[in-house]
């Protein structure tokens, strides 16, 4: 197992050192690589080479928010916290940006006061964060002041980084850039709202320019679900309209929230692809069916790195399927899941669990 992890690290370093692009990553219309229908191409995230003076191995700067686990205590209706890492900027009115932003409404959904609410992004292994770009909601309800709290992996104190009013509009040229944690290695960051204007506030997107330290990228706790640290890079289709009280976007397959997930309308041609910033050693993948509303799948195929595939089947009344790999696990950076032998044209996944190697 240690041998496989060493190979993964060396392989990434070879790639990382060959990139010599400008240090700062500029926002793109998709804020990295947008998850998109597999019938169309998805844009690649910009990256650059950068090193830390604290002794951390050189890494490639990219938007690592796409590979973070996102959590918040509150959200309004279907404006889930995970939206800040989806790479898409919502626009228009409330109905237009709600499925793409994290929104809080004062006096609703157990939110007494928006001030002091926070959203947390965490990573599976130590990271170096160069800067953070915050995108406000596309409305005149504004975040006026806040702080970013970085948590060092060695337990040392990092002073909060304050920020002022976010630019109006919340679109591609409206981000506010805030300093990162310098050369400190961190495993999470909290973005706190301390002052706002209006009865609702939140973030359209959060972009984090940095990298996971390559020499420590395989030091993953075995109790983590690596799917939470993945990016949805493509899918056959998704239902991004409101039905049964929520939306059914592809990214919801990695939220782990009961009765919410990804809904496709492609029947046996349904597929979804997940990617990581660096390879992980994964020993098994578990798929959970959507329960109750639509069709279901009885067979699935998992394709690793566009090369190796594994298949499994389940009975109609079983809602969970496990696909174990070889004893030593697999070095994985890209995972495509094909849902086969389906009943009905609408079906999907309520949860995906990716277990790291021991």
C-alpha cells in the first residue's frame, strides 16, 4: 500500500513541475471546470506552478474549492452549501440563482440573523492557499463585511483575514480577491459573514486558488468519503428544475443528504463522471439508488481513468451496490459511472461513497 502511495506522489510531482504558468489563477466563466452534459465539452481549470517557502513540496495552483467538502449549518430552501463549489454562477432573479448559490434568508429556515453565519470548506489532506475569490449573489442584497478563518494542520494560530463589501453583480468579473494563509498548511477554512444588507445574503461561488501538498496527498484518513472531495466534470443530463420540493442536479450525488440526489432522464444511457485534483488510492465504491420517485438501475459499470472497468448488479428491491477493486486498491483520478439495465427513463444516484485504501 505504501508503495502505491509513493508512486502516486511521484507521478503527480512529475506533472506539476512541468507546468510553468502565471502564478495567480484568474476566474473563468465556469470558475474552473464546469460540470456539463457529456454531449458537450467541459472547460479545463486553469493552473500554475507555485512553491511554498515553508518547505512544502511544489504544487500546481488551481481552484481547489472544486475538490473541497462544503458544509454550513443553514441554507434557504434548495440553495445548498455545495453550490459554492459547482463552478457555475447563478444569474437573474431569486428563481434563477437559487439552484447555483448558497443563500440565507433572515427569519427563514432557522436563520435568526445572517450576521455570524459561516460556510466551511475542508480538504482531505494539507493544502497551501494562495488567495480566495468571493462572488456575491446577483442581487442588491449584499455582504458588506466578513472574515476568513484558516485552520492550520499543525494547530498553530492564523489570524483571521478580514474582507469588505463584495462587488455588486456576483458574475465573472465581480469577484473580491482575499489573501490566503501564506505558507501555512491548512486543512479547512471558514468564511464568516459579519455584516450584510437586505433580508438575504450568501455566495454565488467561492474560488480557492492553491494546491494540496503533493508529498502529503496520500495521507488520507480511511474514514473519509472521497466522493465529497471530488468534482462532477460531466453527466448525461440532470433535472435542474424544481420538482418534489427540490432540484436534482448531478452535484447532489455527492452531498450525502437523504432523499436528495442526481436525477437523469437518459435511462440506460445515464452516466456521470467525477474527477480529483490529484490521484487517490481507492479500494471500493458504493452506489445508492434514488428511492421512491422514479425508476432504478440493476446494473452499473465503473470506469477508472478511462482505462479499467468494473461491473456489478443488484436486485430490484435493493438500493445499494458495492464495487470493490483489487486488494491493494487503485490509483484513481477520474471515475465514470454508467447506470445500466434500468427501469424507466428517469433515475439516478442519491449518494456515492468512495473508500480510500488502508
